């Protein structure tokens, strides 16, 4: 029986907001069921709100006290690529430093995590997150109190934000290939949709139940493939 660890953020915890904007974790992806279905042991160490910096610290701590898994999934970037709106609104952030974690720092963090896991003897699978529903996300920001004037200083277009956010997935893909890691991309299932917005929660960042079902399908294909079922 193979052991799999998951390191990541709220996406891998199935987080969704309810009607009063409380966020709740769930097993919407279905990892618990997949354990029995594919005869594996799965430990989910993903933590909501974590950037790659915090995932790296948490991963280092876990790997110092837990047995080495056969495979470690490594998903992050959604919080890194997000704009640092708190600092922006407080006038403490210029355009150059708008992301919560800059691309070059994100790359270094991701490389460090892969090196640590591989040195321990774990195989690494890079999990590339789905895109963000930018229009829904921007509407949510406006509703949350960020002014159009402030936003317009940082957001040139939806396409610009889509490109910037995709850059973090591209970094993960490139680093994974350089280090011989497998890649499980969750982007394509969403990009193939006619209306991607219908698969996201009202914040535009977290999938809804339908969105998590797409992610579950991608993981099921992965586990079925490694189990030799397909």
C-alpha cells in the first residue's frame, strides 16, 4: 500500500464560503473515499491561507516528524499570486510588489520544497491549481470595500490578471520538469468549460461543489493510472 502526502493550501482542503462568508473545509475532492478505492494511505497536510513560504515551513516540520511517503503532492501558488490588497489599501505596496509572494521568491520556495522531499526519498508530484474566475473575484473585491480607484491602479485588465496568475502555474510546471517530478494539472478541466464561472464559489477563487467534482475527477484519473486500472 502506497502512502501519499498532500501539501498545499485551501484548495486541497475543499474550502468553500457559505452564505454569510464563513469558510468551511470539506472532503469535497473525496480523498477519504479514494483511500479505500485505490488501496492507499492518504494524509492531507494542506492548510488554508498558506503561501508557499508557510507551506515550506510546515512541510519542513512535517517531514522531520512523520515517515517519508512514497509520493508527496505539492500544490500552492493561489495565495502567492494574489495581490496584497491589505498593503495596497493601506498605501504600503507599489505596483512592482503587488503579489503576496513575488514570482522569483515563489520559484525559490517551490524548488526548496522539491529538494527537501527528494532528499528524504519521496517522489514529488506537482499539482497545478485551476485558474481563478477573475471577473467574479474582482466583483467580490469591490463588494468587500476595495475602491474602483485603488483597484484601477493595479488591475489593467482581466486578461492581464489571468496571465499573471497563470505564470505561477508555469513556474511550477518548469521547476517540476527540471527536477523529474510528475505533473498533475487541474487547469485544463476548467479551461475547457463553456462557463467557468458556474464552477466557482462567490469569491471567484474557491471552486464550488461542481468545481471540486472536476478536481476529484482529475485525481481519480491520476490514482487509477498509477494503480494500473487504466
